[in-house]
């Protein structure tokens, strides 16, 4: 599989999102998914301390194959920050890293990411704490998630002024359906400061797999059925999203391709993206995602897609 770089790390262009580990997947099922990914060249595994028991199950599944993997995890999400702690503070960053190292059963976190901004803590404090982890050999590369373009620019300025390591990546929502980074300045900031954009929800929670169709009932037990009555379900269950998905499905089929191939290949071709992290609950989904990254879109096809789903 093609590899790209996050700082000094070589990562597979398709990564494995691990938020299902410990939830939908038990230890045995997690091991099957992880080993299938490794066997097919996937090296980048993305988890977080906020994903329940995911870190623990990922570490156990990797076992003696840890050296084949680039492990990315995150800190600072409200659900994983104990009462009385401050998400981006130096004190909590150190504690969170040690906790993740224990959960994963490893000596160093390859890619450590701030899960969301902490408006109560100056970014210089957070970067300073992360620098201490790098200097101590506990972390190799750092990143952020859900930052704005202005936050990225401020981060780069502060890091440069204080001799600190800047974030090498940002994780924001981005897909062929949801083009926020193109319009909010994040993609431009990534280009300007050489920051990799690692998209989350690249398949829009299954919309870009063909699992959900306009006018059809949501499959029983599916993620979007579970989210249907929850606020974040509204991000996906919009008529405009279904309309755009149907148009993209028709286009992919006209090229003898699938919507899964279109969704993953469209992202994987972008030079700003080092890895596309797609979740999977079965080994078969892992291999399907890997195979789906093989469509090389030409300029005409990209223009066609922009007409079907203009950036917004």
C-alpha cells in the first residue's frame, strides 16, 4: 500500500479508525479486524482516550505486531477528562499521555493529538507540555482536531516564537459530501504551513458506502439508526445529503464503480491528506476499503463531481 508522511512517520494512505473497538467489537473481533488490516498493509491506527475501551483493545490486538503499526491517539475530549482537570493544561496532558500509554501497553505514542480546542488554556502551555513528552521519548509526532484556520495560524506563530514543535496534522470532518475545510480556510492553512489534513467521517458514517438510500428505512442496528433521534444524527440525515449521495451513486455506477470507491479515492488523491481513516467492524470491510482506494480520478471526472456536489 502507498505510504505518505506525518512529520517523520510513514503512514499508510488508508488508516483504520478504531472507535468501534470495545463498543460494537469485542476483543476477538477487534483482533480479527486489526490483523486483517496489518496483513494488507494498513499501518496507521487512530484511536482516542474518549473511545471507551478502544485503546486497551487496540494494544492487545496488536500484541507482538506493535512495531508494524503507527499508533495515533487523542486527549482532551470532555468525556475523557476527569472532573477537576483542564483538558489542555500541562498537568492533564502529562497525565493523559501516561494513561494512554498504559491502556495501549506501549512505550511511545507515535502520533498524539489534541481532540478539541481548550479555550481556557493558552496554546503555548499545551504545546509546551507536548514538547516535554517528545523530549522524554513518550511521543513522536503531535496533531490537533477540530481547530479553525485562525487557531492553526496562532498555533504555528506560538510554536515558532517559543521554539516548540508545531502540530503536524489536523483532524477535521471532510468528505466528498462535506467540504468545510475548503471553505473555512483550514485547507488553505494546511497548505501554507505544511500541516496534513486527516479527515474524519470520510464515509459520512456509512452514507458513502451505499448502506443508506433515500426513501428507504435505516438498517436495523446501524449507526445512523442509533443516532436518528440524537442531535449529531442530524448532521447526516438531511435530505440534501441523501440527494447528493444518490447523485454520486449514479455517477459511480456510470463508471462501473461503487460509491465507496468514489468516496475514498476522491480523498486519497488529495496531496494534503496523509491518510484517510475509515472504520470497519469486519475483516471484509477492511479489505473492501483497501480495494476502494484504487480509482485514479482524471480531471474530467473531478469536474463532473464538482457539478454534482459543489464544495460547501
